[in-house]
C-alpha cells in the first residue's frame, strides 16, 4: 500500500495496525473526514442528556438578557 503524506499508521504492542494519525492541517477541510469525526462525536454523546430546541433558545435568550 502506498503511504500518503500526512497520514501515519500506528501499531499496537502486538504489531497489529490499530491507529491512524491524520495531519489536520493537510486534511482538516476534507468533507469525508469531517463527516467521520462528526459520527464519532455523535456516538460518544449517545445517551447524554438532551433538551428541546425551543427550551434551549429560551434559556440562551434569558442568559444573554434578550428576554
């Protein structure tokens, strides 16, 4: 496999390739990478407390002195 610049593959202690290091300066604007990272973040937040959007807007407006 040809090595891409700005992307490094790292192995764990057993020698298996398990990690990818990506140069954000080079690939940070890549839409597919952003979609992947958004998916990871959504998975991590699954089950977190939520609130209805209207309640959030009201709370923010109150906090900012708009209501």
